[in-house]
C-alpha cells in the first residue's frame, strides 16, 4: 500500500493524523480488517471520501478474482449471468467468485467489508443500484464495479448494463394482438421494480396503439417465479370472462401459467396463448415450446464484465449506461384464439 494518493495528494500519514489514529489503523480500514471499532472506521472512511483518496495504480489489487454478486443464486436466470461473466473472466485470466447478499435492490452492508478484505480485481453486481456509501468505499480502494441492471435505474454515473424492457413488453403484446387476441392479460414481477413497470408499460402501449381496452383486472403484479406465475394464472383463468392470452414477465412465470392451464384442463395454445420473457434455455424444452422475449442475459453480463476490466486497466468506458435490444422468439405456445 502506498502512502501517496493520486487524487488529492494526501498521504495516509496525513489521514491518520487528521483522524487521530495510527497509520496502521488507517491501513486496517483500507484493507477491510475487522479489528477496528465502528466509530473509528466511520471516521476514517469519511476522511477517505472527503479527500478523494485513491491508491496509486501500482498499489492496486493484482487479484486474479472477479467477484459476481447476486441477491439470489438459485435460478436458471442467474446461470446465464454467470456464463457471461465467466466468458470475459476467462479472456482476462481471471476466476469468478460468486457471492449472495442483500435484497433485489442492493447488497447487504456486510458485503462491503468482505469485498474490501478479498480485494478482487473488480466486482459485477446484479442489483438495481449500489448505495452511495458502498460506492465510496470501493472507489477509495480502486476496486472497479459495474451493475447488471435488468431491474432498476442506477444513478447516471454508475457503470451499468440493462435491456429494453418496454420494447420487450410491447413486442410480446403486439404479437398476441396480431394473432387476433383481444382479451390479453399481463403478469409481471414486484411493483417496485423498474423492469416490472417497464414491461407493463410496453403492454399498455401495444394495447392502446391497437385501440383495445385495458382491463385493470387483467394486470397482476407478483414475483418472477414459477409458483407466483401459477397462482396469478389460476386467478385470471377463474374470471367469468377469462383471457385468451397471457403475457408473463418471465419464463419462470410463464411455466407457472402453463402448469395452471394443465391443472384446469385448458389446452395451450388452442385455448390459451402464452408468451414468456427472458428466453432461458428451458423455454425451448417446455411443452409446448415457449414463445418468449429474448433478453440477452449472457451479453449483458459480458458487457458489464468488460466495463469492469476497462476500469481496472485505467480506461473510462465511452458509455456508462448500455441498454441492449430485446427480440421476440416465436415457438409453439401462441396461436390465434379459438373461434
């Protein structure tokens, strides 16, 4: 660890004197050591931020690890992200370490202490955003990071990669309209996730453009999992005037809809058309094979990892925010409505 920063030219000795602690204590805070009191740690972190401390490039981590952080690892969706990050890590001679922490919005506060101690070459986060304090702590150690953001809307100065959720919702709904469906339902994830809202906005836009009425009772918010999709589909299919088509906000939700239809003896696609979202590998093997919106998860992960590598090498990305295009993949779960 060098004692000279490249930003404010403040030395670690200067910081130690201002914080009224020893030089070794400042070093412990920088390296994520646990044997420092919380009040001392907070005081040193505040000074690091105030002076814009950055270690010199020669002192930056030479770790061979690229850290990938999720709030939930056990899903086919997460595996696609892992594949993309691993592709770029392999190109750069790095290994990927997986961490599970926090909620869908941000990693837990304990994660920051761990990553500072591990000092990886960089971090890719699958969250809506990263708390300002966590960002400052990573920047003070020159640990580059980027967010894979299918769910939220990170601050404009945060490196992030997302996808065209509104466009995806619109093209899924337009496909059903072009088949002749008029009573179309939409399921999506939590109402406090930007991607859920954007996909529903795309659905509404397609319905409005076609001059079709939007029945609020046909729009349901839940989660992106199979059980949630099944539960919401059973509610919709129990309506007196049930929908002839359902747009689900994820492939997992769509599989839940398929299961609900089987449970009720409703034939897909003859009596009910279903469109999913994500185009996970399982979508092509479902029965019937699932029409879905392809979200380029592997490419999103690769782009985020490349951003981290650029920042590690002292390069600043031309665009801090990338939104990759979505596309419709038509398979066997959609058809014109009966009659």
